[in-house]
C-alpha cells in the first residue's frame, strides 16, 4: 500500500500511547522514590556508581547526569572522590524539590498537604487583601458566580482554583501566581476530596458569599479577615475529609498518586 495521499486509518487505543521516560528522567524518579519511601534516609550514602547504574539498568554517564541534577536541586550532595550523600530535602532542598514532590507519583512525605495548607493560610489572606484593594470589581464579579455553582466536588474544586488564581493575579504580585501555578493539577485533585463532604461545600459557599460582600463594599481588610478564618478552617476540614477517605467514606481518591499520612 503506498504511503502517500490521504489515509483513512482511524486511531484507536494507540492515540493514548505515551513515550517512555528518558533514562535520566527514569533514574531521577527511581532515586527520589527511594528517598521518599525511606530506602535511602538522610545521611545515607548511595551505592557505588557501577552498582547503582546496573541496578537501575542505565549507563553510568546517564546515572551521573541524574545525580548531578538531583544534587543541584538539593536531594543529594556530591563530593569529589567520596560517596554521594542523601540530604534531608526539607532542610537542604529548593523550590524544585517542592515542585517535584507535588508532581511525583509516589508516596508524599508525612503531613505534606497539611504543610501546604498552612502556607496557604499565611499567603492567601495577604493576596486577597491586595486583590480587593486593587481590583474589587473583578473579585466581586467572579465570586458572584457562586450562586450558580453546581453542588458537587469537581465543580467546587474548579471554582476554588479559579478564585485563588484570580486573587493572585489581581493582587498585582506575580510571585503569588507563580507559586500557585506550581500546584495546578495537584490542587484540584486534593480539592475534589476536600469538597466531597456537603459541609465543606456549604462552608466554602459561605466564604464565597462573604468575599463577594467584602469586594462589593471595597473592604479589603474585611476580605483579609474572612480569608484568614476560612483558610484556618480548611485545615480542620481537610483532616476530616482524610479521615472519611481512610474509613471508606470517600471512594474517588487515587491512593497510588496521592498517598499521605497525617
């Protein structure tokens, strides 16, 4: 059959195929998994280069490239002529470590999501205050949409993400937006768990309504206070949602992708 001209071939399952990871990406992922699951603890030394490359099924140059990248991000310390040491990534890692943790498809460190919510508690009131001060009409227009919001977890998850994204952009400080964007897919996955209990959706609907009132009144101080109270409450709600998930109350959570011990 000639290979020129229009083809009538219809893709089926093959259009879902994805390229295998590059060897150095694979090596990085496996080493990070070993660090996160405790196979390699802080202060441990990695096996010799020859042994580790053989165990991973990659070449030694590929392993060196992966190790150098992990060292750059703070996972490892490479010492000339000495074994490579595993770092305490909480103390020695940088922002790339945080990004890797968010997108890593294995076990999350204990308390990871709680720590993120605690950071949000510190950041969200500040960017909410600035957003209402700078662009109250934009905040009011968006939050007015809560009245037509569907009463289901995915709808609330998307609305909540879009709200916080709008608030960071409207705050005028692009660093807030860059930080938030790093958690895009992860944020919605977790929010779908958070919003499964009806009480969580009710709380957030009250939050959106109160924020609308504050923005409509151009009262940035009030918006800040409302946001702080809600973000603090969200930590309690998250733990309640996680407890329900553990005991069978929530069935939609992907345990393989997002597993955490609190």
